[in-house]
C-alpha cells in the first residue's frame, strides 16, 4: 500500500514508452509528446509499490547536513485512462536512507545477558523537537512487563540508592506524602544496584523512565522487571542527537586507575572497552513520553551532567527536584560546581546544600558529591536542623553497616586463604603418594 506520507509525483508515459513530464520544459532535449485525453480514475493509493518495477532511483544529500540522505525511487505502473488509453505512471517515493550501524554484545560469564547498539547518523541532523526524532525515541521505549521483581539482592540493600539520595528528596521535598509520582533516572545501570528511583517505586507506587547507555547493563536491567519504562541511550550534550565515544571502564581514567564509572569520554584509547554511541537530547526524551511532570530527576552520568542540563529549554519542561552528581564537573566539559549552582538558579531552581550529605567511605576517598536542586516555589517539608539530625543517625547506621561488611569480607578472604592453603597441601600429599607408587 502507498504510505500517505510519501512524496508522490506522477509522470505520464504514452504507450510508446517515451516519458512526457506534466511539468515539461520546452528548453529540454526531450521530445514533446501529446498528453492523454482521458484521466486516471484509479486510486493509486491502493498500489503495493513493492510489486512494481523500479524505473529509476536517486540519492540526494541534504545541503545543511551531510548525514541526512534522501533516496527517491520511481516506480512504473501501467494502467488505462477513463477513455481506455494505455498509459504508464511513474510514482515517486522518497524516504530517508537507512544508514543504521549495529553492534551486538554478550556478557561472557553470563551469556543470557546481552545487548546491542544502533547508530543512525541522520538522526544527528535533527533538532531536539523534530517529530521524526521524537518518533524514533518512542519506538525504542520498552514498557514495563508487569512481571514479579527479579532482583539479585535483598531489596533493602538498594532501596535507598547509593547513599540515601531518594530518601533525602522524599523527606526534604515531599514529606513522604507524594504517591504515584514520576521519576527519571539517568545512569540507572542495571536498574537495581544503587538505584536512585527504586525507593519511590517500592514505597510510594511511582513509575518513570530508566535511562542507561551501556548495552550490557541495560540488558541486565530489563531482567529486573521494574515497574518503569526503559530506554537505552546516553544523553546528548547538545540540543541535537550526537555520536560520542563511550568508555565502559570509566569516563575519566588512566592505565592503572579510574576516577569514574562508565560514561562519555574525550580520551581515545586503543581498547575494546571503548566504542561509539549515539546520545539523544534530554528534551527529546521527555517529548517522547508526552513531556510529563517529572517529580524527581536523578542525573548521574560521570562528568557530563552540566553539559546535559545546559541543553534543556527549562521554560518548556516541568521538573520539580534534581539530584546531580557534581564532583566530576569541569573535567570533561566546561563548567564547575559553582557555575552549575549559578546556572540552576538562573533557570528557576534553589540549591539545597544540605540536601545530600551522608557519605560512604569510598565516596569520601573519591570526593564524590551530589547536589539537590528544587524548583522555586516548592515549599520544603523539612528544615536544615531537622535534616542534619536525621543525617547523623543515617550516617551512624551506614558506618555500622560498612564496618559489618568489611568484617564479613575479611572473614571470607581468610576462609578462602585457608581453603587455598588446604588445597595446595592436599596436592603436595597426593603428589608424594603418586611418587611412592
């Protein structure tokens, strides 16, 4: 069937097969042919172009973006006019050339976890509100499957995020009262470990969008059966889709040490741990969802946070609260934490410096920080003094848990060493017995 979106151009052919264009130019070299006297009354929209012979085809490159190429195919269709004249019609169908590049990955020790990457260069030509781009993202959204949760660890181990960020937001901004809200978590990893949105989903019945770029982590996340939509993408640092270099080991690292988790990087390495990836603009992602009110936005993408936030048309979106990881700012993209705070103030957000203060030992060593931003006009449900009192208790509990985990790890390591020692001694005894025999 003809797609109503196709660009149709009709060229009439006489029975001799000589083309006579309806917009014929007398200055051209083509012979002037008489037009048929009758009309074509057949509904050409019912034609199946795939069954017609191809007369000609042409590929044109957009003058404003070389990645956008349009292919026009002219199909020939033989028919008759209402006066029973034999004519042929050329039907011109234009579409964007499919330039997709695919890459497939499988987790070696867990082959049931797999993922893929798709890059379509022509998408880089579209502004963030282009309907064709929005439709592409819609087609990539994976809705929740309504199955039972399939977590790898007891839910209490990840319910509060890495260091309680969602709990902080719930206490300070919502007072534990907002039910059935909507979250957006960018950098959701496998949708379980240190998830900053699971708290709201479990405790308050929220749903939302989980955004993760790394294919294997994303693939594992689909198996968790979260009550949220999934999207595999990184977030663009421009108002258009962009293709970037992604490092699966760490966005900021050297040969022996890393300062971050996987993310966009600007340092090219001769390594299979890096590959190209296509990132969608945050605003485009929101539009693909119908531009909902986002009650909580967790942004943890290993250094590109400020660059991403700069791309948002803040007067066109409704995001109430943000948790932003900030210690890697100004390492990969321009703009430090102070500049981010000033920027967020200029677009209508209050910085709550005491919003996220609880830390783990490892985060203290790395200097990891998170900042809370609340949309101006939203009344906080907790004072700084009340929050600090709760934080002291939460920090004590976290310190006890870490100490318990360290002791457990030490005990496991000692047991492993004993087992290895016994195994080695057993091998020596068996070897001596074999020699004696």
